[in-house]
């Protein structure tokens, strides 16, 4: 039996450093430095452990987990220092703890260092640490499309138009929730309700469900779509001729299409099969369509449009989570996109974003439990890009417009102007989004009935 060492842990000098790649992006690892008063040696690294606590999204419970260790070493330059390299970002104490068991360490005179329970002086907060353990894994595949999860049940038929009086009642109730939640002011709700009933707006957007969808965009990142479509705040400087459902939408269009007409005006039409969708998902899709203002439409433009749609949808869910429960095609599609976004985020990791994140379950990509043709989807950007590549969209940059600039500001809080839909714009959105906070990311994952795998 080893005699006891006089070496003590200098707890006030314990430090935590998060590791990054050569570009400064997180690699989802931390190094904990634990200084001792004497040089040390490692006897049994298995008697060292690190723990954190996650907030399980789907049930809201706090769950203590063991954090894997990549390595445990003595700093060769400072032999008093124990270095613990973790497989996840470290959580701050008291939820983030380090255990040094009996027989784990000794000093250089082979005297055993007594066991100790320590807390990390800094690190991720509860939600940030939870995000570092992602990917989020669905516990109910029915929330998502069968394109991803083959066992998902068939979507409800939404080809029947919703009566105008029903839409009006539902729209008012939803906007009341927006006011109560502090997302918009009462004056903004009053404006939305007034415009919903204006004859001039009805002439542009005859269907009540689409009209509610468009006007529900007040207070969201997609709000500039209202000015673009109704007030001519777009590159044509004219309101759209019509925003409606139509049997004339091209078969190659997925949900809707925005065309530049021969007189230079814009027109947006949705397929009739989506007439009965919740107005909120129609609104998110209108925010998407609003940035299409010319004849060119490349992959990067579609990735940005889907980004806007997904952020808008997330904001609606933060008002009313029950929207995500609807068993309709557009709701499931937006659930797909939102899950991909929550499991992405390169430059703000562990926060949500567009680009590839250092996922704990990286081999399964952003949709754990799926095996898509071509391999796992590695990020939101990769997912959307591959969808549109399969639809033969070209990989070229296209001009932006003032509507995009306004939406970019709503997403990032920055007034940066971009001239092209390109990878620089995608990177900026990934780095600077402020729509989905860490706390809200966990909330949204819970709405999608997801768990974390640690």
C-alpha cells in the first residue's frame, strides 16, 4: 500500500481550455489542467472520470452523464500539472465535475495522492453542454417525413381549403399568443388583423389561409416578405400580382413557385394540395419564396431560402409548439429542416447553425437512424444542397435583393449587405445567427421529441 503523498491540488488554478481547429472552429473537446503542489505520475487512468449534466429535451429531466476521455497525461513541460482531454466540451461546475479516485495518481516518490472530487471552474452552461452532446435523436419518427424515416406514418390530406371564418379565428388566437409571449406588440397585432380584412390585401392574397400565413410573419425574420409581396418593396418595385393556390403550378415545383411575369411583376402560387396546411407553415414558405425575385435560382439561393423558412418556423414553434404536432407534409418537412439545423452549427458550436458541427454521433450525421443514398447528411447545408441537386438545380451564385438584406439583419442583428447568394453568405449566417439561442435549441429539440446520446 502506498503511503500518502503531501501533494495537494491547487484548486484555484484549475483551468479549462476548449480546443479548436486551425480555422478557430470548435472540435468539441476540452483540456482540463489540474495543478498539484508536487510533480505527479499516473498510476491508473481508469480511476479518473469526468461528468456533466444534460437537460434531456423530450422530458425536461436533468441527467448526469459520464464524459469520455481522449487522454490523461502529465504535462511534460510542467510535471505538476495533470492534463485531461475530454471528448466533449466541459461543463462548468457544479454540474461539471472531475473525480480522482484512490490509486489514480502518485507523486514522483511513489506516494499515493488522495482521492478528490472537483468542479470545473468554467465551461458550458447546462444548455450549451447539452448541445455539445448532440446529435439530437428523434424518439418519434412520425414527426418527420418518410423520405428520412421510412416508418413514419403517411401525412394527412391537406387539399381542402380552410373556411375563412375558421382561419380568422385561428389567426387571431395565434397573434394573441405572439403578443402574450412578447414577440410582437399589441399595435403590431392590430395592424396584422386590419390588413387581414382589407379588400386591397384580399385582392392580392385571396385565400384566407395564405393571407394569415403572410401576415403572421410580423415579428419574425420573414417579416420583410410582407412588404415585398404587398407593398412592392422588392427589385420590381411593384406588389405581387397574386399570391394564391393554383392548379397551374409547374409539376417540377416542390410546393410553390415565384415567377417573373412578362410585365416584370412577380407572382407566387402554391400547389392546391397544400391548401389545408397550418397557416404558420405556409407563412414560413412565403418567407422562403419572397427572396426569389428574378429568373435565376441556384443552389446557394435555395439553401438561404430554406434557412429563412426554417428560422421562421422555429420562431412560430416558440410561440406555439403544437404546430409541430400536425401530421401534414409541410409540417413534417419543416420538422426535418429544423432537426438538421439544430444538429448543425460549425462556427457557433455548440449552438445551432447551417454548416457541419463536430457531432458526438458524427457518423450518422444530422438525422441519426437514417441511411440515405450517398451517405449521411453532414449538416443542414449539405442536406438542402443534396435535395436541390437531385432536382437538377445548378451550382452557381445569383444576385441578392433588398428583401434578403432585411432578413439577414433580422437573423443576425447585423446590417451587412451581400451582393450574391454564395458560400460566404452561408458562412455568415452560420456564424452570426441569433434567432435560435442555446436555451431555445434545447426547447425546440424537445418539441420534436428528441433525446441526446452521450
